C-alpha cells in the first residue's frame, strides 16, 4: 500500500503540480512583460501588476500543495 501511494505521488501528482507551477510562472512573466511594455499607460500597467500578483499567489499555492501532499503521504505511510 505504501509503495502504491508513493507511486501515485511521484508519477501523477508531482508532475501535475510542476505543470501548474510552470503555468503560474509563465503568467507572472507575462505580467512583467505587460508591466514593462505598458509603463506609460497606468490602466494597462495595472493589468500587468495584477498578472504578477496572481502569478505569485499561484506559485505560493502550488508550493503549499507540495508540502501538504508530503505531510499526507508521511501520515498515511505511518499507519
């Protein structure tokens, strides 16, 4: 049972989380691009700023999910 859960974590969950983290990083980079490109227009600069904030929030959530999954697998592994 322990190896089954570990295999699910390493083969399915971790790559999925890494893919979502890559998406959040790309969203952040897109926000930086918009912020720099539209530095003279305040409304468009605000859009870039929102993209950057949401990208950072997404990355923080995905890192938290990694740790939560680690805690769950450690707990289930001890049962």
